[in-house]
C-alpha cells in the first residue's frame, strides 16, 4: 500500500472526499500453495468439460472442492458456462453466483468460463455468451478485499487441457492485478503439450524451467521486474538495454544469474545482432519480451517530430523489425516460442498528451493481431500485455494528485506493481499457453479507463 | 449546461476541486447548415478516395475547402489515411494534424479515415491502422470547446459513397455527443443507393422521409426523443409502450403525427402482434428501434430473480424475439430495413450494482453481431447504440454526487441529451447507411469508462 494513501485514510478531509480503504493483494511467493482455500466448481447449461478440468486442478492442489456454497469462506469460484445458451441458463447462473460471491474471501477468485460469442449457433446463445462479459465486468466492480473476477472464453475446439495454464494463473496470487478481464483461449498452436506432471513440484514452482528469455529494457523498472520474475520461474535471462543503462543492466543480469546484452534496439542492425547473439551464445530463444518503451508527452497541437519519432521507433518500430526477423528462416525462436509485447492502457483508451505513445501502443496491438497467425505457423504465439497504473520510478515523480487519481480509479483501489505485469508475461510465456495467441491482456486492476 | 454545474463554477470550493468549465455543444436545428465553416481535407500515404468524397461534400455545402491549415478557424479536419502503411506515413500524419488541430473551432470536427487493421497486408500496415485508434482517442481527450475526434475505418471493398451518410453525421452538429469513437464502414448490404441528390434540400433536412419507424419505450425519456427526432427527419412514427404508459404514449404519437401501439413487449405474442400491426396498418416497416429498457439495480450477492428476470426479459429477451420475427418469411421489414438496438456503456464496461442490466446490454451486443449477417441477407442492417451518461428523469433523481461525477467523466465534461442518442439512431436508420452493420456506437462524449 502506498504511504500516501495510508496517511490519507487518517486525514479527515480525505474521509469527506470518500477516500477508499486499500485492500492488501495476495501475491505469489515461491513455496506458496496455488490455492489458499476451498474452491467451488460448478457448471450451468450442461457444458462441464472445463469444470472437470478445474475440479481436477483443485483436487491436485489438495484444497476442498465444493459443488455448492456453504458457510466457509471460499478461495475461488469457477463456473463453466460453455453450455449456457438461453436466458434461463443465465438466470440459473445468477442464482448460483449470488450466494457463492458472498462467500468469496480476501484476494478470492471468481472465474467464469464461457463460449465464444462469434461461434454461437443461435442469436440467443450469442447474446448469452456476450452477456457474461457484462456480468463479469460488473461483478468485478462489486467484489472487495482484493478479490477479482475474470472471464475465460474458450473456442469450441479447444480441449480442456488448453485452459490449464490460464486456470492456474487466474486462480492463483500471480494474477493479483488482473481483474475484470476477458481472455480468449483457442485450440493450442503446434503440438500442444499436456499440462506438466502434477507430481513434479518444480513444474509448478518453475514453469519456465529450461527456457531462454530475452527481455528488452531490462535495466530497471518493469523490465527489471520481468527479468527477476521469469528467472524466479526458471528461465535463463538475456537482459537487453541501451549501453547507457549498463550499470542497471549488469545488475539485472547478476541478480537473475543471466547475461546482459547492450543494444540500441532502434539501430538498423539491432534485430540481426540480437538474433545472432541468441543463436550463437544461447543456441536459441523461447521467450521474447518486448518491454523497452519511452514517453515524450505533449499535446498533439504542440507535438514535434523530435517527440513523435523516437517514441514510435522504440515502442513500435523496433518490435516490428525484431518480430519479422523472428519469423525468418533460420530464426533462433524455438518451437513453443512465445513473444510478449508490452502495450499499454493508453493504447486502448487513448490518453491526453500521449498521441505519440498511444499510437505506438495501439500499433503494438495491431501488430500482435496481424502476426498471431504467422507465429502460429511456427508453433509459436505472440500476445500483448497492457499495463494500467503501475508503481514505478516514473509514477513516483508524478504530481501527487495525478498519481493518486491514477492509483484509485480501478476496482482494486491501488496501483499495480511491476511484478504484476511480469507474472502475466510469465503465464503467456509458458509452453503450456499455446491456446493464447493474438491476445491483449490488461494488467490494470480493472481500471475504469477504457474504450 | 446543467444549472448545478453553472452554479458550481462560481463556487470557490469547486474551483479548488478543479471543476471544469462546461462547453456548449452545437446541436442540429432544422435549417442549420451541415458545416459551420471551412473544412480542411487532406490525405496521407496516397489513398485519397475518401478524401475526394469528403471534398465533394464540403464543396456541395458551399463552405471553404482547404488543403492545408491557414490562419482561419476550422469547422472540420478530415484526413484520409487509408493509404498509410508505414511509420513514415504516420509521422507525416502527425505533422499535418498538429497545426490543423490548433485551428479547430468550437464544436469542431476532426475525422480520420483509416483502413481495416484486419485487412492489412503487412504487420507494419496493421500496426499503423491500429495506431490511428490510439491517436484519435488521445486527441479526442485533448480537444476543447465541444470539438470531437472520431475514426472511420473503411473496408477495402467499400466504395467512397459508402461513407457519405457517416461523413454527414460525424461532421455535423447531429453527432454532438459522439466523441473518441471508431466506426467501421463496410461495402454496403443489398443494392446500395447513391447518396441523396444534393440539389434536393429536403433530402438533407429530412433524410428519413417516407420511412416508417417503430420505437419501443416511446412514452418518455430517450424513447420519446427518438420518436421526435426521427419524425423531425421525416419518418412516420409508430410509438410503442406499455398500456400503463398510455398518456405519455399518446402524447408522443400526437407530437410526432404518428400512431401509438400499447403493447407489453415481453408478452408471448408481442412479436406477432407488433409485426401484424406494422404489416396491416402501415404496410411494412423500415426502421425498428429497440429502445425499451428497465433497471433493477442490486449487488450480485443480493440479486434476486425478481430483479434479474424482468431486466433480461425487457432489455434482451423481447429484442431477441422481435428480431427473429423480423427475419421470418413474410416479415414486414422492407428492403433497406434498419434495426437499431439500444445497448449501454454498462454493457461494455460493466457497472457496480448492475450485473443484470450489464448482462442484458452486453447480450444486446452479442445479439447484434450474431444477427448482422442474417439481416444483410435481406439487404437490411442491425446495429447498436450504447449511451453513456444521458440527462433524463432517471438521472435527475440520482444523488447529486453520483450525477455530477457521471456528467463530468467524459471529454465533453457534461452529460449528453436524449436527442444525441436519437440523432445517432437516425444516422444508422438511413437508407444510405447500409455500410454500417453489426456495429456498436457509443454516445458518451468519450466517457472514460470502458473495457
């Protein structure tokens, strides 16, 4: 919790302004169990494939599996609504969810699993599938004490195993700041691997074991947190940043037991140099995290090429070139390769003073969607994360009013931490996450700012 | 402007709180010119088909057509970016837009026209097309004095005439409260008609002349404004509402010179009765506006079927049944038929206390998307409007804090008026709007609340 908000809660003026209490979010620490208590799993409408997968996960984790709400506080509620096709099914969901939501504990998890509206056979089933979107975004705004609600939309041809890594992420403390979101899971690209063996505890604790991950902008801030978190989960880190950031870069490499590469990603030969480095020194790469980004804010009326061009070059142009190179013949990207691009809430909602930044971050989204089918041909995926208000050195220097407003306008009533972005990237970076491709996942605590 | 805000601006405490000044929005009145001053039209990247269409419209309207910003205040700026495929094109757009935006007058109009990101040939062109989304949403947040910015995304096979009704709407005062939005125009359904003859002033003033429009929930509020506005634009109104709303319903019918039909749209035979009435008494229908809607707010934890079921039945179930009937053989829906469904910002962003309402309004969106191809087979379209904070009797009874917050959290710093929703429906209801199908258009002043 921020010191400012803690102090604010004792200020009488703040009380008159209705300053909210700030819940403490449970976050993941190595050795913590995935599930902190009983989980209710149910299905409505007769589709129970994913409820079965969720039940198996709960039993594997050794916490009580409930089929209806009792008196206990619940860690999680998972409802498989993939078979819900009528307004009567939707009404049944309401009657199930009401009492269940009442029992959800601090940092609890509500997870709805629904069908793809675009695949619906009848207009009513399309309406019902889309209704879950409005329902989950509303209930996410009602939950308290750090509890979250998210919707997993699964394609009709996705096997139950396709959602495994997503269930693990969204039910666990790793997804602390992912709230009110809708994630689409398709039939996995390539030859999907079965979920990791449950009797190997390292598989749960170190889901990125043996994977080589390159992170740009890794010298500090969110990039450093990404490197730390991926390393914690077993990845070998190749930390990339500008030569001028050498000290922070070396620190990241040392901290993570990885290596450092000083590189200006906007240089004409940057993609070639990066990929040659990955091929020659590491024998390939499994996870590419395009995190490096800059801002040069100014109203459009006063915008100059000096502010526009570098933002587009760093945030978008460099990603475009590296991604093209990753798709070339002889690319070091290995099967089950994962590319994760850092977009931004500004790229979705727009932001005053940030036409350049928002254009670059929206551009990242366009690029990710365009490249998804091409990466799929290589049994790889490309996705984006879109952070909302994340506590960094940059936000620490904001005017206090702007900063506090940014922190408070979301359902969790606080800014996220760099680790929250990193955990989301780790989930998308898993070999088991091949069902996620071309997605944009917001890490924003369900910020009210949107499109 | 609201009396409260006008008073607030003289309150010293309000100044300390940073209460914004509220711009007066230009709205359409019969006889007003479409364009209130010079319009700058340009293209970037070599695609100029839609710039030409815009130039022709400006010349038809007899206001100065500029190709670069001068010293004059501008009514509008239209930039055709359908040919923009590279970051260099995007930089060129920035250099054009900066000076142009500076000259935009009160209630001015910035309109970007872009290509479909999903149709892009290269990842870079997909990124550029999507970048316009972030750019326009950002600049919309920067504009002042009631000026708006919107993006029209056109399919590659859409002829220049396909955007005519959309240019007229978004450049005119009719779109006063549509801001920061992205509208997709495709090759029109059916046999698209050429834009109305320009030398017939009635065509401009009464674009719905000769069309029969049915409006549900027409006794009061937004429904009454829809009936009034469509009648002003030439439509014959069939006003529908509950028998209990008979007095308001009769008033709407009298005011608009239309007819009234007392009908509970949730009754089992409602669709049959409505369509038989339209066929027998009016010989068909051209425009169906599903406006009737109710709220029964309660947190999901305390939700009951008594609150859930009627909201879903009125807001979604009735629309589903009437739309199915409109698609049946022997339906009274005529060629160039238009169905417009009223969704809500809550159906996009979710809303605390409104799981039922948000589910119903999200459901409307799912239904519209699912039905669009089926209506297209009949040379008809179906679209949705999603109002944000609109000043009605309902909002007038809100607690003052909630109401003022709702009014202020958008780029125009005020609530919209029922007529703003009505004008948007009128545009979608035109015979010339066949390029718009399966769309959801927010009427929210670029509310910050989104998904």
